[in-house]
C-alpha cells in the first residue's frame, strides 16, 4: 500500500501530511504496511526543506519533518502510489488531469477521509500568518486519522 500527499510547492501542507501520517502509522505499528511520500504539482521549491513555520509546528507537536525535501510530481508517481491525496481542489484537478487512463488508484482530497470535513480543502498557509500552520496541522491530523481508519477497515489490519 502506498500514499502520496500532494500540494502545490511541497513545503507546507503535503510534507506536514507526510510527517503526521508516518508518525501515526508508527504509533499504531503499521509503518511497514504503507509507503508514504509527498510532492508538489509545481516545481518551485525542489530540494528545499519544508517551510520553517511548518517545521516549527511539527516539532512542537513531536512530529519533526526537518529531514524532508520538496520534489515535484512525476508521471511515475501514478504507477507507484495507490492513493494520491490532494490538499485542495486545484491540486486535485491537476492530479486528475495528469493521471494516465490506466491509473487504478484513488485520487481524492485528504479531507475526504475526515468526518465533518469531507470535500473540504486544507488552506495554503504559505502567504498567511503563522497561526495558519496550526490550522493546517489540525486538518491534516483529522484527514490522516480517517485515512488510517479506512485502510485498517479495508485491509483488516489490526492496530498495535
């Protein structure tokens, strides 16, 4: 099973989702069952670490993401990942437009997995105030919790 989190630049929302999801999988003893990565649909920040504000928020919550580096979406990602999860509708539309006709995975919004937030978007905090990163983190947590629940139900995984 493999999951790719996708935003525009891969320095705020999608690396936060990658970090949260990895952390929550590890807590449940499920890390070996799911490959996780993140990327951006734009190549603006390739090779850069996540935004300092995203890193600070993640560290404060005990889920450091300092080791992650931004990368762009590549066509091979559609063959490598079962779930491609966008943070907003613009990136969702990009994924759907770029997906090959034979893609058999699921393309969705991360918040489609979060009760009370289905169909919602995770706002881009990049140009906003620092508190936007806390809001992103809360939404990402909700989406990741719902995703883990779905995967456990779908595959009959027991959580440690």
